[in-house]
C-alpha cells in the first residue's frame, strides 16, 4: 500500500468510525500508542478495541491530513479533526508518528493531540 493511500484510508476509517478498516492498516504485531502516558494497544485486536471505544461518542467527524514527512520507513503526519463528542463540537489537532513494514502496513503508531471545545479551523501554515 502506498503511503498516501494509507493516510487516506486512516482518514476515511476515522470519519466512518470503522474499526475493521482501521485495524486492517496495521500489522498483526503492531503497537498503537494513543496516549504517551498509557500502555500501547497491541495488534489488530488492540487497535480494533481502542477504536470501538474511542469513536463510540463521536459523530459528524471531519478529518484533514497534512503533507507527510518521510524518513525511510518512518513518517510524521499532522491531522486536524472537527467533530462532535457527546453532541458537543470539538476540535482535535495532532500528529501521528508512524513506522511501516515493507508491505505498507503500520507496525508502530504514536500520536500526540490536543482536545479543544468548539469548532476551529487550522492556521494557514498547518499541514505543510
């Protein structure tokens, strides 16, 4: 899978709250660290379970992905998400740090994000 296809598939899985689609983007031995202070979710089942719980209260999800920075098999890409959580408008900008295997699947994900109330648009230089 090409990187741009992986990033778009991740975006679409989030917007569709599709735990099966997102799990298919990861290796069977992957780690997904959604919070640096917590243990990572492990393997496709860990990703699936995490997404099922975290997206349960989300609706009207709109995700924008920035231009990725690539260094070999490592990638950093910003995201900007506007959505409702429990019917309240929120904005969640952040960054995914990704490691890929030779088949285009993610073997390790770490994400950093900020949760803000209300709907905000990204600044002009965002995503570049």
